[in-house]
C-alpha cells in the first residue's frame, strides 16, 4: 500500500514538473549542483558561486592633511566623497579673550558677519553670491572660537575662498550694520530674560561660578550696562588684536588639499596683509589661562509664565559643578564617558531605548523622584581647564531635595561602576561620535577645532580606541579628582530654598553625599 | 579703564619682567652659587621695596590676630636652587588641597612674623627652626580684597632631601620642591575682571605656575615677588 502511494506521488510530481517545464527550468531543478540551492543553509556559500571580493577601506585616502603657511596661517583639509564641500575659517577668538573689552564683542561680531565687505556691498549681496555658489554660509562664535564657514558646490571653491577672505578680513562695519546688530542683540537679551527655558542662562551662570571673573567665566552675551561701549572703534581694536593669521585655521572638508593651500595663499594671506581695520592702531590682547575658582552664583528671578505658549510649571534651576580637565589631558576621555554615563535630560523626554533612558540620571533620579523635572549632566572642556556639572530643575519648594539628590549622585561615583553600565556608556559614546561624524559640517568643525587647539587631529578610530580603553578604575579616579575640587553652584529662579554653599561643599566631601540635617522650626 | 595702586603696578610690571627678562636676571642660578652674595642682594632689594611701598589704610588697620606669616623656603636640591612647597591637607577648613608655603597665623607667644613662620615650619614639615637662615622679610602680600595679609619670610634651608622631612598629616599632605628655572619656564598669568563697586576696585592680574602641581593665588604672588628679586 505504501508503495502504491509513493508510486502515485511520484506520478503526481512528474506531471507537475511537466506542466512547469522549460528546458532551463528542468535543468535548474534537476542538475545535482544546483539541487544544493534548496538545501544549503544561508550561512554557507553555494558550491559553485564565485568567491566574493570585499572592498577594503584604504585609510590613507581619508587622512587629514595640514600645512602651515609663512604668515602663520594653518590650512587643513579632510578628503570626503561628495558633490559639496564645507570650507571655513576658524579663529582663536571668543568671549574668553574679552577681559579688556566690554563683554559680548565676539557675539556682536557674529551678528555683523557676512554683512558687507569690500567686494559685496551689503548682506543681500553676500547672500546672493553664496546662493550662486550653490550653498549657505554662517558665522558662529563660542567661548573660545569664532567660525566663519560655508557649504558650497565642490567646484566653486575659488569664488568661495575669495568671499570668505573678504568677509573675515575686509568687513566694512557700516553704521547701519552695527545698529542693526545692536537692535537684534537687545531683542535677544530681552528674550533671554523672559523665556522660561533656562538653558543659555544656566550655562553662563555655571561658568561664572566655576571660573569667577576670568577667561571662560566671562559672559558670552553682551551685558545691558556695557552694550553701548561696543562701537566700530572697539570692534576694530578687538579684530586687530585677535584676528591674526597665526590664530587662524582654514579648514575644508571634501576639497583637494593643494588647491586649498594655493587659494588660501592667494586670497586669505593677501587679505590679511591689509585688513579693513588697519594694522596700526591700538591693540590689547590677553593670554590669560583659565583658572578654576569654584563658588556660588545665585540669580533670584521670577519667570513670567504667561508668556509661554505651552503651559509650563514654575521651576527653579540649580547646577552643581566641579573642576574637570582640559581636552588635551589624558583624563578627558574618562570624563566624556562619565558624562555619557550620567546622561539625563527632561523627565518628559519621549524616546525609546538607546536614547539615553538607561543613563544614571534617568534610572536613579528621574525615574525615582517624580518631582524632578529635569536632570542633565554637562561637560565643558577648554584648552586649559574644564567643568563637569549636573543641572537639575524642580519646583522651588523642592530645591533643597533637588540639590540633595545631585550631591548623592556625585558621591556615588566613587563606589565604582558596574561593568554592564560602563560598557553601555562607552558604546553609546562611540556610536554618538560616529553618527555625528557622518555629517559633513560636523566633520568640518571637528577637524578645524582640533587643529586650531592642538595642531593635530585624532581620527574617529583613535578616539573610539581611547574610549574602549576606559576602565572602572579610570572613572573612580576622575570622580575622586573632581570631588576634591571646590564646587561651583549656580541657581536661577526662586532660589530661597537653596542650601548654603558650605553645606553643599561639605556634602560633596562625604562618602554618602548627604546634606546636613537642618532642624527647621520656623522654616528658612 | 585700569587704575593701579602701587602694589598692583609693581606686581603687573613683575609679570612682564618675569616673562621677558627673567632668564637673564636669574643670576643666582647661573653663576657660581655663593649664598652670601645672593643673600646680600635679596636683603638689599627687600629693604628698598619696604621703603618704597606705602601700605594702604586697610592693611594698617588689620589687627595683629589677622596677621599671618609664611616661610619662603629657598633650598638646594642636588645643587640646584629650588623653592619648597606644601600641599595643604583636605582636613583643613580652608584652601583644601591647594599649594602653599609652610606658615600660619601669628599667635600669642610669637615674637613676630619671623618667629611665627619658623614655628609653623617646624610643626608642619619638621624642619628645625634653628637651621633656617632667615634672610629678610618681604612686604605684606594681601589678597585682592585686602581682607588678609601675609608676611613672607625669606629663609635659606641649605641642601635638603625631601625624604628626610616628616609632614604633619593633619595639615600637610605632601612636600615638594620646584627649581627656580622650572618656575620661570612655566609661568603664566590670568587677568581677572571684577564688577567694581568702588573706585579703588579694578581688574587684577594673577600669576600661575604650571609645574607638577598648579601653583596659583597668594602663593603664586609670593613666588613672583621672590623671582623678580633674584
């Protein structure tokens, strides 16, 4: 009976084959070699298929190249495939150099950038010219660097270099440009005052607390009291003192190095010899090194919440920071891993796993204390010092508990990190680094800033290796080093409940990080 | 606008002096080292400095209990002229972990600043006071808010070996020396801006030395004064 079944099955299949048959189909199914297609698992290559040859990434073609010109200007380029390139000039001038000037010079210059120079009469003309080159241009200033950059079509490099050199070295700084910048800065200062978002203010305050009165502790934004002192003469004095070729780097991504060097010689060096602010005149440049002082800065302020579009709770913000290291220090990478480990963000942050919801400030702080609205770790690092801080936001009545939670988190760091947690933080840092470096403007800024600061560029691979080598001992060591420095405390909002500075300082020296218990009979 | 009092001007000129011409002026380390010659030179300059400076009223008003004295310990290590520093202990109430000279407050029972400095030195690093060759005292060096003033006492300790010294762990974590050439080569400065409330307040410049530990603040002020004399 079985035999009869199989015979009929065989006949069934043979008739199927006949109905589907073309000569190739038959041979495909029936030839013994290709019979393996049906039975070979996907993890094993097919017997007769050609051997694949994988593309090798030749590391030599992706090397950053640097040259130094006779006048001190550094030119650096990073090859990258693509039709567009990003080129710019980075200058070692920022708010940290403004001790002898009214604060906010660099910020003012940022507003006056690309607004009219010897070739292009006004901002519209500059924008039109850049559009013709197929791209966009922008100026950005920070505490220690000012960047003038543009992304354009790759073959339009020469006109772009001419435009950049002209904008940086030959700005006309007309009265109406200066007035417009002043108006926009007034508006910005107003906004900063009224907006409930603490962000730019808290950064200013924690820097002021950590580096009192010097270099990076100086305010980045112009202060209302001294804004009127910024005029064409003082701007030109600042430019004359700091916009020197030896303080500049011309960086390009997606360009040919020799071409970039030749064009820099032709346009940038030439423009540097006779800038619009004239080389004779008063100069005052400052070579101060950043000195971490620690200390407290409190700003008692009432936020007008009726101004915000979204209903916002009333919040007080506090940031507690301690001395970290400069970015050339060997402990810089452990601090970066520490930053990732602490992580944090807003409590209403919607996101899936991998967004950082497993960082310590989420797990131990935001998930446990419903009244904490936000807790974030920041690491600010400069070429001669740094600041690591944790910023928390809560209702003003909970401010003491907020500080308590932060000091306890700091103190826990000396107990060591679990391996899983540490590996997660390292992987997150590496992936964040690599993902960001996929964007050309970010590569440009990375190459430019590294060359400006240190003269050499650590490739992403080198950075990833350095991150891999961070161990638990490194984290504990940097945490101890940090906790031995004097804390910097900044607070904004209704800060009446903020604990005394001495209490916070003592809490950070204790292994459990607890604030002293205050017996309050009549409240504070 | 920067208005300067005599103290600050003297100090500022020392910064420029140090960073540009200090190499030439450190004859004490270059020529054949004769303690007597250097001592005479230092004493002479210190005396002229003291007569030149006029103390501001606020320093004169400081009562004796607020006075402090430190010993500026010049010594030789393997024949090289150095300064000796201490790392303050974390157990102390103020300035934990910072670099300082041995010294402390002038207490009852001390005959003066020199005596206080020598007593504190003996307590903190265990160097016997009778072995210190006191050369001179320098004028008060005050902190920038003029709330405290310290009298530096320049003394010569001779050839020392750090290992032989026993620090008092309650006050001193570590003792180390830095050669004068090392200090000069690693000198830098920071200019501080303050929100001046009175006409007498103005920006000030502080030196900083990046040797194995960062030396800053009042200690760096004293180092700068001493280096500019030598």
